[in-house]
C-alpha cells in the first residue's frame, strides 16, 4: 500500500476525516462537483447522470456507439443549468480512457469528484460450453476490464488531488473530501440467473463487486469505492430476451415487476455524495427483493 495508510498490516489512525457539514440535505448536494458517468447515452447511466445534474454536478457522459448521447448532454445542460458534455470512449481501451479522463478534468473546472463505471454488455449465447470464446472475452473485457481501466485512470487523479490538495490548475480544492468511485455491478454478481444462462456475465459482475471492495482498502486515504447491484431494470440491455422469459423473471421478484432506471438515482447519489462519507467497499442491492428468498 502506498503512502502512510497502512504499515506492516496496521492502518494508521485517523487516516480520513468526517465532512465538516452534518445536515442531511446539504450532504447529498453535488453542487460545483465534477462527475463522469460511462455508458450514459441511455438507460441506467443516463438516469444517473440526470440525477447528479439535479443535485448540482457538472457531468461528462460517455457513450460508445449511441450518438444520441450528444443530444442528451445538451438537454441536461439546458434543463439543469450545469455543464454537460458527451464523449465517445470505448472502455476496453485503457490509453483512451486515461486520455479522455484527463481532458475532462481540464475542461471541467480542473477537478474530478465522482466516476461511475456503468458500461456493460450482456452474455447472449446461453450455456457457457456452447458460447464462443470471443464472446466471453468481449463480455469480460467490457464489464470487468473496462471497470478496472476506468478505476486506474481516476484513482491516479484522486491520489494527486489528495496529496497536493489542489485542482489541475494549482488552485486549492474547494468543497472537496475525496474521490468517489461507483461501479454498476449486478445482482448477477450475487445470484445465478435462471432460466437464461450467462456464466461469463455473472462472473464478471462478481469480479466488479470484489474489485470495488479491494480498491476501497487500497485507496482508503484518497477515495471511496462502492458498487450498486441492480436487479432486473427495464432498459435496452435486455431487449434480446423473449417476453416469456421476462414473465418468468417477474414471478421470481417479490415486488412482482422490473425496476425503472430512475429508481436507482437515489442509491447512486448517496454513494456519490458526502452523505455516504463513512461507506466504502459496500455493495447496494436494488433488486425489488429478488436476492432474498
Ligand atoms: N438493465 C438491467 O436489468 C441491469 C441489471 C443489472 C446490471 N445492469 C448493468 O447496468 C449497466 C447499464 O446497463 P443498462 O441496463 O442501462 O443498459 P444499456 O442502456 O444497454 O447500457 C449499457 C451501456 O454500456 C455501454 N457500453 C457497451 N460497450 C461499451 C464499451 N466497449 N465501451 C464503453 N461503453 C460501452 C453502452 O454504450 P453505447 O450504447 O453508447 O454503445 C451503453 O450505454 C450495465 O453495466 C449493466 O450490466 C443492468
């Protein structure tokens, strides 16, 4: 471990500080902060970006193929009066991820507060034994490697912000506590979905959860790392699933329905803000109770 967070397996006392604010609504505010959300042209990522903008953050939204992200960014700027811009980034390219993260920090007030690693693709080829190895690589490289590459790029910035206490232009960082990394994992990192089989996706998402737990320890002085595990949410990612299968899903959810993407906004805002200042390495299941019975 770097710095003085831990020596010979013992953590330094008072490694971190509580925020100076203690009232609950101000703790949830992201006013003046900079957030990046990947996979944010539609679905969960777009809702998360909108939620952060509602809470006052300037937001960079990343897309891979969905150019509607450019229109969504313009709408967010207009609706919420914050800065919002769309960037095309393939998260499986670590050099590009690092380059764009640094460009955004320069363009967005010289600082980074929050990163949401939300990009992900499903496994669509059924039993693991029948699927192509190339499909396995694509799923794991997008869902797990991509999250790791994003974490590396932003962790470096948060370490510097902590060590120097300044933004990228050398000005003291105002209203800053630490970096907040949030990955969109999945309940599939906890349970095994049926009837559709998707071992590679499940393994990648379990990896994402434990990656965040591991980073939470590694980064304790300068950033918090947590994950959110949605259950079945009504987004385009499951468009390839037949309606009969979706009806089986519903019968396994205590709440008897899929979630709407906006129902995740609150959990993401909690982890992105100082409201969660003593929470790190946690995974929040938001699944209508699916994982309970
Ligand atoms: N919906 C659910 O039921 C559910 C449940 C649990 C977890 N999740 C997770 O939630 C996240 C968001 O999914 P969603 O439901 O909102 O579906 P979605 O709209 O299909 O979102 C997936 C996003 O990932 C992006 N993406 C795919 N490959 C990429 C790559 N190589 N580089 C950068 N971005 C890439 C896509 O960007 P483009 O569209 O621009 O190509 C898209 O914005 C995913 O990680 C998913 O696994 C979803």
